[in-house]
C-alpha cells in the first residue's frame, strides 16, 4: 500500500477490528471508522537505514559501530546506539577466511569429558611414575588457564559483523575449560593431590595475559605457545604410562591444532595487507624474552617429570633414554616454531633467532 491509499477493515470481529485499528494508528496511519489510510511515517522511518553487509561469509573491511548488535545482512534503522565496546571492528584486525570452516569443525568436534574418557580405568603405576603424571598435569592445568583467559578477554571486543571469529573463540574457551577439567581429573585420579607451581612459569603466563593487542596475543599464545604445546601433547600421548593419560592428551591435542590453525591463518592474511605488523611481532617476542630473562622458565620438577615419563623406568639407563627423549622434544619444538615463523614471512635466520627467544616454559 502506498502512502495515501486506503483500505477498509471488514469481515473481522469487533475485538480484532479494534486491535487492527489501534495497530494502524501506532504505525502513523489515519483511521476513520473502518477505513485505514496509509501515512508516510512508517516509510520515512527507514529512509536512512542501511544494510549491515550481506548475510553470507563475505565481510566488510570495516564494520561501523553504528550497526550495533544487528545481524550481518540486516536492515539497520538509523539512530540506534553505537557499539562502543567493539573496538576490534576491522577485517584486518581479527578475520581469517578459515574462521567459518574452523568454527563448523570445532562445533562438530566437541566432546564430553564424562564419556569421551574411560575414567573407570584406575592406573596402577609405580609411585614415581604416578607422581610424574600428576606434576605434568598440574603444569598443563596452569597453562590452559592462561589459554582460556586470553581469548576470553577479546571476545567482547570483536564486532558482531565478524561473528564467526567470536564464535570460534567462544568454542576455543570451551575447549580450554574442558582441558582444565580433564587434566585436573587425571591428576587427582589416584593420589588426590596436585603438584607444584613454579613462579617462573606463572610469570611467563602472566606476560600473555598482559598483552592487549589481539594479533600479538594470537601470535604469542596460539602460534608460538600452543604451537609448541602440540609437540608436548604429542610427546605425552606417545609416552603416556596409562590409557587415561593418553586419552586426555590426544583429545586436547586435536583441539589445540584448531587454535593454532586459526592463529596462523589470521596472521598470514593480516600480514598480506599490513607487512608492518611483522617487525611488531618480532619486537613483542624480544620484549617478552627480556621481561622473563630473570625467571627460571620451566621448573625442574616438570622437566624431571617429563624425563621419568619418557624413561618408563627408574634405572640409570632408562633415565638416560628419557633425558634424550626430552632433549629431542625440545628440538622438535624449536623446529616447529621455525616452520610457523617462516610461514609468517620471517627468513630462516630470523625464524631461528626468534625461536631461540621463546619462553623456556614452552607456552
């Protein structure tokens, strides 16, 4: 109906007729008896409206904060409040073309800690081996606490236009919450007690929490820290002395691989449009290294626990084998970091130099 056209409200009962005429007046139409004449107010309301992009996965380079919480592709009425908290409002700041696919994979791959692991199996391990498992689990819990808190801090800052990134990070925090749960349950399964927490390790993790730039935080946590943890979790699954330990490390490893994939994908795409980010990444690594220079990094208890797990025994020869395995693990971690750094455009020499600066706490 165009402005000025009229229609009669007939064929309705009295109650519905009153409802329709009341609704018409609220819409700015003129009502005389049973005749409704369309006014121009409802159309004028949308004259300054705009589409918040398109509904599909194509996103704008910059998302106006005036769109507020409107769904991508919705027709947005002018005059609403700006979404002032969403300062991560550009494609370069947060986006990766991998985000929609990784989110779909992550949503489909969620697992239940109560059923995905056979908790009925009570490991019957030598005391020193069980103590090593408990110490490693305690260390993993601490690191996963940081891996949960870092993405959670950025969730509320991401503009809803880039919703797949926010959805992916939300699932990532759920992943880390599950990891904390299963590592804790495995640690307490036999002894009922946790291991020790070193000050140097906590200082290393605190430096991740202090980073306020989304891309740099993704670089330090996902590309370097969680990337290094892929090797650690694979090592723990391989040398796990019992089924439950192997299961929790295997499940966590699958989740962490997605986290690393998004961090790498985001930074690769951002660096293509913003090459100046690369020296900022290097400076962030150097700054973190300098800040942690006086700390001990990986505490001796964790290192010794890894040796015991790889040794699968307590004889001098077995301990020697375990020590060699942990040394190889650290070489593998270094090579993995170098590969990821070269994917981000660092030269092989730069990658080697930067990998050597990575925290001794692994994360």
